[in-house]
């Protein structure tokens, strides 16, 4: 008897191949005219701040109204961030690289389709943090009890993204809460949190982000260092000294 093995194509590869065939499809953006998916994706990647927020929010709203072309553009914009996040979530460590990326893309879909439309600022950062939430399993009652009494601050993780606190084995579970806490307590401004997320998980290079802010790359790195140190110091004072 002959056994036939069927090799499945990784989801990200499938989506990228599909994009090559649908990127020329036009999306009706209302006052912004009819634009191709490729044009919209380039605009998302090359913009930031209010310009990017308006474009992403418009596409998400169109997707909510049933325009799958608009929703597909947002998904394509999130794929690079999904691939990076997939390598950092401990709950996916037992899966191979392709499967981890596939789960992350699924989380990207959920993030787009459940996006809270009243949130018009820092849309890319909000989408990214929602992806983290979807990829992190809900803690058990015992884990919630431990989490309420235990705070861990890692300088190593701070250097790559931000402060994480949570019981093992899922340090990502508290990332969004930490960043929200930082804004609520005015340790960081919303713009500073957005900058942390964009530089750590976005698809733009530090050089491109720095240029958009009128900074040198070294200036951007210095600003990020100051933000991370302020966040780490505040977290230690607030939680470790308690």
C-alpha cells in the first residue's frame, strides 16, 4: 500500500501569495477615493500618528460594514507584527514556527473584527496589544490569586519591549495591563506607549520611525531608553516596595 503525505502550506505563506493576487483590488474609502489595497498598505506602513490612525480606523469601519477588501488590507498590515509576537508568546512554544505564526494571524483577525470603534487613536498599538490578549490563555483562579500578590519586573524584557509582570509560565499576559497602568498613572504618556509598541512590534525600521519624528536613530534610541528606565523605576517603586 502506498501512503501519500500531504504537505500543507503555512498560513502566512498562503496569505502573502493571496495578497499578490488581490492587492490591486480597489477599496472605496469615501472622501479619500477609491484606492488599491497595495496603495493602502504602503500608506499604512509609511505613515504614523493621526494619519495612520485615520486610515486604519476607516478600513476597520469599512470591514465592520462588510467590506472584506478593507479588512484584508488591515490584516496584511498586521502580519509582520503577528510573526514577531508569535515568537515571544510562551504559550505557543511547543508549536513549530509556522504554526505559531498561524495562531498569531488568527489573533490578528480577531483583533480586527472585535476592535472597539470608539478608539480612534493609536489604532495600530491597540490592534497589536489585542493580539497579545487573544494569544494568552486566561489565567486560572489560582494564577489570578498569585498574580494579585506577585509582581516581577525584568530588565531584559524591558530592553526589548516594556515591563511585563505575571506568574510563570506566561509573562505576556500582563503586558497590556502594564502599559495601561503606565498611562493611567501618568508614568508614561499615550504617545510614549505607542512609541514602545511601534518600535518593538511594528513593521517600520527605527530609521523610518526616527525620520518621521524628526530625530536621528541615536536620538530615537536615547528616547526609548529614557522611557523604559522611567517605566522600570516606577514599577519597582509602586509594586516591589509595597
